């Protein structure tokens, strides 16, 4: 289990997956659904938190996959 969160965030006109507070992205897609699928698989593999934002930056999902407690930070 890792004490880290993975975020799905709006990234210009596309969507990005990144570690919390990271300046670089792990994955980019024009589809929010594709970004969420990638992030969910990564969070499950890494056993960490997953936080998903909407286009306005509001958190729409905050979950834990494998025991880590997802938190805003």
C-alpha cells in the first residue's frame, strides 16, 4: 500500500492523470472516461487513493483502492 493519491484533472481541453502535487502527467486523453479508466487501474495496482475532478476542478469522486485513504491535499 502506498500513501499517495492519483488525480484525474482537466488539462487544457483534455484530461490528465497525475500523482498528487506532480507537475508532470502520467497519461493524457481527450476522453475523461479513458483517463478515469487508466487512473482506476493504476490506483488498484498501486493500492492508493484516486481523486477525480470535473471540468471546473470540483472533486466528483474520492476513493481508496487497496487500503490507502484518499485525501485532498
